[in-house]
């Protein structure tokens, strides 16, 4: 009698698709010229928000940035404030999920709790918060808000307490709390949000991944080489860490996309950005981040130009295969960054998404957190 052969089938879930809104000058490419340089303004952000919603994307995310990196381009020196921007997006959209970012050294959790409840009301329950623990000392010291260099060691303790207080203010009638970080005395915060506010984090260190696994609903991953296999391994690591807390976390990846009709055209555009990189801005970014780029190879220069954020360059079919590969490696979603926000989102919608196997129909809800 021949043995029965069985094939284990792994369900590949569709990717959540999101947009990293263009609310800071230059996006994730440190190169001169326009694009990738652009002026962050409401009209550009509104255009991308509405295009993404119409195409069935799941979410919008805006960054928080209080100081950029100068150079010829003044990279990230110009930015729109995240919560204000997402309140405006809430008023002009009707379905898409909205995430604002808070740099927690800058705004007290009692203030953010009410800001979040306000945008939850405007959006009719579509709002979430991206918690940024704050690594760039200069952003906060320029405003007298830096808590001393010991904060580097304690920032995830601070973030955990910050998030605990947010959630208590969103659910409890009165909050009393005393610690080294915060003091609440019979604090009230109304109205309460209409749902449990989802939380995103983006820590990449061991401590950052552990914090995300314990406290967040979604986490952004960035690999050692940003290959599909490497991102898949990082997702496995995040899920294993979350399982220790009895949780599941949706793994997202920030991804800069350079999509053209052919691989060669996309590679040429990528190489142009590298060749016209803003060396002064990159040096300042490396300095404040504590990175040593003094021995730059061509690959290192690409890493610097694209700010160590994963990117894919290729034809429409190449990019579609890469996105499907993210889903096949267990990633829950992707948050797109573009060189040219005036045109690239529309080109992706028209030319790349139709080639994907693992995209979600617009009417189907996200399954990222379903076991």
C-alpha cells in the first residue's frame, strides 16, 4: 500500500496597502533635484490621500519631524505637523484608515489622548497612532525638550508608560498615576474614542522589536539587506516575540518604489538619485544617528541615499512580484514611499497593482490581525 502524500498549504493573505504621505520635504530619498525634492503642502497630501482611498488602499500614515538634516536640499527641514494633517485627511476621506505620528518627548500623553479622540470623531472611527520614542536628540534639544542623555537608555520604559496612560485615558473615567515620568491627579479625558485606537511602532533594535511585540498592533520592519527572505525572517522574529506575550502583531514594511516600464529604466533612475545624492544632508543624518559611513561602497551610498529604508527598483512586473513576495513571506502590509508624489501613486495603481496576485479587493477588510 502506497503512503498517502499530503501537501501542507499555507494561506497567503493579501497585503494591506498604505501610503507614507509626503508631509516632509524629500521623502526617503536624499538626492537633489525635483523630484525627489518637493514642497510638503496640503494639496499634495490631499491628492495622494484621495487617490489611495479611491484605489482601495487600507491606510495613510504621516510622519513626525521637528528638525531635518540640512544640506543643499534642507532634507526634512520643512514638514507639516502630523496630527493636524490627519485631521484634515479625516475630513475629506470616508473609508481609509488614518495614522498620525507622535514624537513622545514633545507632547504630554494627556494632550495626545484628547487629540486622538477628536480625530477619531472626525473620521468616524478610522484613526490610529504611530508611537515614535525619539532617537534624534537635536529635534528635542532645540526646543528645550530633551530629558538628558539617560533618555536613550530609558526611552522604551518611557514609551511603555506613555502608551499605558493613553489607553487608560481612552477607557477609564479618572486616571491617577505617579512615576518618575508622569503625574496624573484624578485626570479626566472626554469624549472617549469610538473604538480601541490601534497603535503602530517602528523600533528595529532588540528592545524596539520587543516593545512592538508587547504593546503595538502593527510594527514596521527593516532588514539587514532588505531582501524578501530577510524581511520574512524579521517577521518570524517579531511574531515569536509577540507570541510570548500571547499577542499577534501585523508586520508592515516601509518601501520606496521606483517603478518604470523596464528594469533598465528603473535602475537608471535609481542610479541617478545615487549620483545626485545630497552628501551634506546624508552626513548630518549619519552623524546624528551615530552611523559610520566613512567607508562607503557603492552599496553603502545607495543605503545612505535611500535613508536605510527598503526600496525596490524595477519594471512594473518586477515591482509586482516583489510585493507578492512580501505577502508570501508573511508580511501583513506595505507603506509606499515615492520619489515623485505628483505622479508615482497613480502610475503604481494603473500599472503595478493589476499585476499583483496578493492584493485585497476594496470591499474586503484587512485580515492582518486575524489569527
